[in-house]
C-alpha cells in the first residue's frame, strides 16, 4: 500500500470525487478527505507514481491540486475510528489520550469523529477495550 497526499483541495471536493479520479490510475484501497487536503491509499507504487505524475497540478473544482507521496510514517499500523467527539477535542488532546495505551503513528480529527493509527495492534485493542463507550471531555466515545 502506498499513501498519497493531496493538498490544495476546493471546499466542495468530496472523498468520492477523489476516489473516482485516482481509480483511473489503479486500485484505491482507502480515501480520506480532511479540511483542504486528503489522502489516497493505492495498491502499488507504480500505480501511485502514475497517478501523481498525471494528477499533480490537475484542476479539480477550480483548484489546482498538489499531489505527492505522503511523507508520513510508512510503518504499518492499526487504524481506529473514534466517534462522538465533543467540541474542543483537538488532534493533540486525542493523540495524548491514546498514547496512554501505546505509540500513535497518526491522528486525524474530522468534525465529531477521528481516525487514530496505533503502531501495535495489541495497544489498539487495549485502547478499544478500555475506552469504548467511555466519557471523555464530556462526550461518550464509541466505535461508531
């Protein structure tokens, strides 16, 4: 799996639009849209490189996208969906809470939910077992 970063997205660009655009160049395994950027995961490096070559500076919804290999940590991780986040829960707050259980590779808050990638599956399972349906910052956390 290869992770691609897409920057400078127009406000009205959806994850489905990104997925359809990138699927022209290969198999898309995951597609996430955050604020004015997103991430697309593709099956192979050659497909990702072709997509990057063809889509960097491509205009989508009136904006020229920046498309490049993600500089994030390439190590494998276990991805958790965290739902029902209260107002004011930031990426830093959530990361700190999950780091009580183990190493957090990546943490992205999106509106009232988030994705937390933990380095070890065992730590992720521990976090799930201890935090699912618990109150944090006044809201009930759950798997969604």
